[in-house]
C-alpha cells in the first residue's frame, strides 16, 4: 500500500514537472517570458545533463571493477546507472527544446537535428547533436541486452564514450559560460574510471595465467 502511494506521488510529481516545463516552453515560444529565462534554462539543463552523463559514464566504466563489490554491482547497473542515464537524456531534451526558443540565438528544428545546419557555433552544435544520437542509442539498446548478440550490444554500449567526448567538446565550443573547470572535472573523472577499467582488463589474463 505504501509502495503504491509513493509510486503515485512520484508519477504526479513527474507529471507536474513536465507540465511546468511544457508551459514555460510554450510561453517562451510566444515571447511571453523574461528575455533571459529561456537562455538560463538552456544553460541549466545543459549543465545538469553533462554532470549526469559524466557520472553515468564513470559509473558504467567501473561497474565490473574490483573496486565495486559483486553484491553492489548489479543494483548499481540496473539502478543508479540506468536512472542517471534516463535523467541525462531528459535534461538533454529540455536543453534542446529551449535552444529552439532562445531569445538571443534561437535555432531551427533542422539546426538542432541535422549536424552542420545550426546558425550559431555549427561545429559545436553538430557535436552536441551527434552526442545525443549516440546517447539515445546506448539507452535504447540497454534494455535489449538479452535479445542482442553480445558483441553487438557491447558495440552499441561503447558509444557512450565518444558520446561523452562529443558532449564535452559541444560544451566547450558552443557554451557561453566559463565552465572550463566543470568540463575538466567531468572528463577527468571519466578518464580515470576508464583507465581503471582498462588496467584491470589487461591484468586479468595475466592473473588468470598465474593462478593456473
């Protein structure tokens, strides 16, 4: 009974947030909001998406590391890892939506969906578009792990790394805020996690040979 109430409350909260974002976007599209509002929401949602993406990429890289106990790896993989990925894409959708109605540098739908068609920072926005497409592929194929051949699933999942790299470059090239420390911290954390994963992967055959 309590679980049902919590679930209902969460659904209502999510619906209220979605309605609020939708109403704000509509008002911004009609020019009925303060000038900086769409710009602010574009930046805030972009930063939130980047932070979540850096965390989920770093967590994903260390899920099978010896640093993560076996009893914790599975809950993390199907819990926080998936939740953060979903929220990263949700904030990305908000980010893209408000780019369309930004009072300063609004972009057309083609400009945000087709790489190279943007009128502002075309290279930076193109990288953001490609990063989003790659992230969506990773997220969609996550639920198809049992149906896809292992190599195919791994190939799709590895797109998370170039997606993150392109998202970082997108922020550097297209962002108008001084967020260098954020991109440095995010990319450094992801690089460290990937380095740990690669070192353990290379050491595994050697350790196995020594035990044999």
